[in-house]
């Protein structure tokens, strides 16, 4: 027999010198510790949550976002900027969710998106996270605007309601009280234009987009007309009062009170005209108050509820924005921290004081500091609590598209108001029947 033992021993001796064993241990230790280190480093890194927000507001929200990130060092809230028109932001969210792999953990939502986004299954149900007692602190319209089939998908952040802005200095000099009716609005405008106070009398949002529908529900209310009754799904667009409402809008341009370009304006261009002293009256949301207060017309303007026709009442469209959580997020708890932070009274107050946006918590409308800066807030509470809703139906965005298309055709003169409203009503009825 051959004795292999001495050979084996020398073989192992050659391979496992002390130096090599040390090297091997170092190598193994490194291999094991790298992933552990990565995990350790990662767990110290804040969780990033992203939300898409229209550019103007993304800037205004910066201080709030910075505060949040400072107070919650384990979360990094990141805002991605979107265009200013609500439809464009909605389209960006919609395509992100349709394509899957949405980069957004949170959804900063216009009140009218809730039924569509919730029905599509893009949002987490927040109902179990908020008590009724907590919800009671917010305006009813804002809470209801965040619900779909009884469940809550959006926590209110800021409320909104359409109002009439007017130049107090010019009205005073010309000896007028602010207008209560549409005819007074036209009459005062024409006088101020004739007396060379201003180039234009009244400016509103006539572009074919969501803002057109929002503005129009106020005119409809002013003429005691309606769009869609959410209970019965009856469509009122082709009724005589609704056609009269379109005629009124058209007449503002025909009488030279509104510029012909009004059919292409969204909120921002109309705000600029008002701030530049080119119009006496403006229909817009309360956000204009804060910005105009820092412009040349500071101290020379005020806001009041919209005028109306003899048969109708002042209409303020219920607008507003809130936060939802994307169903697809991997960080629902971090996202919820953001939602909670935005809905806190302290955050809302701070944001309102800085920007003039309207809070969604009822109590803040009578907060002494806020009222000192925005004296109209207590009255606005009453206006918003009686605001007109755009129909809260799952097919809202299609219904609004139909209205925008035909209303735009009517005010820009490619169809008569009667033809346009009849066609809009017919198409809306077909849409509602199809989805019943
Ligand atoms: C405002 C309102 C919103 C509305 C939009 C229309 O942002 O808050 O509800 O849809 O204007 O442009």
C-alpha cells in the first residue's frame, strides 16, 4: 500500500498558509458585510415619496414641503412640477396609472377627479384611517368631494369657490356699488370703459378646459339652470335658462365688455389682466387675492359672490384640492404621513396666510389672524358652504369634455348657443345611458 498521508499534509500546508487563511477570512467577512452595510445605509436613508403638482402651486408649497422634510427626517417628500391647467395634470396622472409603474406615491387631486380615479382603482381607500369626528372638522363639500361610493379616497387640503373680483377705486370714483346682477355687471363695465378707466369690463375663463365647466356652473346657477342632476341623471343643458346662460357669456364679448381673446383664457391670463389694471371685473378663485395683494392694484380691489340673473342666485363653483394615496405605492405609511401633515390645521393656516389659498377646515375661516389678513373669509365660508357642485358622477370627466367642446363652439361662434346646448345635452344623455 502506498502511504499518501505525508503528501496530503504538505498539499494542505501549501494551500493554507497563515497568510492565505487570513486573506480568505477577510474576503468572506467582506462578502457577508457588504449587503448588511447596504441594508444599514438604506435604512438610514429617508423614504422618498413623490407627488405631481401644478407649477404655480409647487413653488408656493415649497416652504410647507421644506418644513415637512425637516420635521420628518425619515421621509423625503419630492414634488414633481406639472403644467398649471388641472386637465393637463389629470392627464399626466392618468397616463402614469394606465401605464402601470406610476412614479407617484401621492396624488394631489382636484375635487372633480375623485370618482374617476377611485372607480379606476388607482387610489387607496382612506376610510379606516380617519374618524368621523376628524372629518367633521372639514367643510362638508370638501369631504364629500373626496368620497366615492361612501368610501374616502382624498383628504381635503384647500377648498375653493369662484368669486367676483372688482376694482373698488374705480367703482367708488364712478359712484357705483358692486354689481348684484349680470345686467349691472355689464352696465358698470360699459360706463367704466366709456370713461376710460379701463380697457375691458369683465374677464372670465373661456378656454376649452375644465375651468370653462367650473365657471359655467356659476352662470347656470345665476340663471336658475343646471347641468346634470346627480340623483336622477336628468340633463338640463338644453333648457331655455341654460341657453340664456350661454347667450349671456356670448353677449359679454359682443358688447365689447370682455375681450374676444377670453375664449382662450385659463385662470392665469385672466389674473394678469386684472392685476395689470386692464379690467374692472374678474371671475376667479380666491388664490388671486394673495397674488394681487402683492401687485400694483393692492388695496384697490375686493371680492364678492358672483352676480346673477333676476330668476337665479349667486353661484360659486365648489373647487378644491386634496391628497390621495396611489394604490401602487410601495410606501403607503410614509405617504399617509404627508396626507396627515397637509390636512393639519397648522399647515393649512400657514399656507393660507402665505398665499391666500382657502383652508378646508371650517374653524380657520374665523381664525383671527387669517380674518385680519383676508377679511372676506367669514363670508366666503357661507359662499363655499352653499357652493354648486359639478356633477359628482363617475363619468364626470367625459361629461365635462362634452360640455367644454360645445360651450366653446357656442362662445367662439362656430355654433349657435341653442344648437350647441342641444347637441351637448344629447351627447351627455347618451353617455349617461350607456354607463347606467
Ligand atoms: C381650481 C379649482 C378646481 C377646478 C379648477 C378649474 O383649481 O380648485 O376645482 O377644477 O380650478 O380650472
